[in-house]
């Protein structure tokens, strides 16, 4: 399997995690293993625990880290459900919340409307909820609220009405064309395709992304050693607002990045999908028992 994904802000992650020899690090969304490999190469005798809910991503990470396999532990599942073994603490934690290029570029996954594919969007193929279920079963009001809240889409009501009137829908291109027709003609030629925000909203809902993020932010600081750092990369404003607020309000943490770290022009040129990435970092102040 050729798993294509370029990790973003890798050097900034390494610099802010302050990788040290013999440390144990946790990659909560390992994807293709880019950040994981950089961490393992960032010092001597580094140990790593890597998590992903996408089995294809986990397999790709296993293959990429084969030279370090004795010091790598892989865990399949959502990061909000992870529990370290009793007494285990980490020197640093990284989470990259973006959808991988591999997921976007695999038509059958249903994340993109560039190719016709089933309305799926599941990051974890073991879960039952799909995009098709939401599109074809949810009420017009619930769809409109979802598209407005998670997609920040101003024409959410028009789009939801058109979906309900046209269903059942079965493919990504069918849905994208419906959205194109639902919005005003003046909205069809902006910087992004008019279906982009709706697809984002549906992906977030299918995977429960914001709920999992909040749950993980509540638990993850307890997994850090004193002065251990947590680095989180987000790609849209809803995630970033949650992260910013939770890190500031958490009395277990000291915020390191007053403003988020963003890619420079050279990284954006080399990897245009990095343009919306924001990195926030915080440090564990004290470790309490229990």
C-alpha cells in the first residue's frame, strides 16, 4: 500500500516538544508516520506510542517505522479512547487533527467530491454511522443546523432543503452537484467550491471529531510528565477555538504559544494543503498522583 501524506509543521513540532534522548512520546494521530519518524530520529533511544483510528494509516506507520519496531507500540482506535498503561507518562504528545492526503485522495473513502464515490467519510471503517445515513435520514432542520455549525456555511438552510427534496442520494458527486445548484450563482465562483464547507461539516459529524477532541483535551494532560509538552495541529477554526480555550483554561498546563505557529511560505508552496494549519503548544506544570 502506497500511503501518501505529507506531515505539516514537523520542525516546529520537534522544536516545541523539546525531544530528549531516552524519552517516550505519544503520537495520537500518526497518519502515515511522518511526525512519528521525525520524533524517533530526533534523539537517541526514543520510545514511541502511535495511535490512529484508520487501520490503513496504522499499517503505513508500522511499515515506515520498521527500523524502530522494538521501541514502537501501535494502538488502533480513536485517541479519545486511549488509556496508557498504569503509571505510564509521556515526555511529549502530538496530535495532528487534519484529514490525511491519503484519505482525501482515495475516492472510495468518500471524503472528496473530485471523484464519484459512496457517501462514506468514516475514518474508522468499523463504525456504523456514515455520511449516507446523515444525508438520507436526518431531518431538514438537523441538516441545516449541522451544516451551519460545523461548516460555517451561510446557505445551510437552502442546501438542507435541496438535500431533503432530492434524496435518496448515494454519491459524493451527486451531493456536490446538488449543493452547486442550491446556492446562488454569485456564490459558485469563489475561492473554494460551494460544497467544501458542507463536506467538512458532514465529515466532522460522521466522525464525532469535536466531541472526541474535547474528551481527549480533558484527559491528555494527565498523561504528561512534569514539563512534558503537548503539541496540537488543527486545520479549521472550530478546532482551533476549542484548543485555544481548553489549553488556556486548564490549570494543569502553561501555554507556550500565545499565538499559533503557522507554516511559512516555503512549506505552503511545497504542500498547499498545509496553508490552514495552526500549531498550539502547552506544557505540564505539575503531576498529581491518581
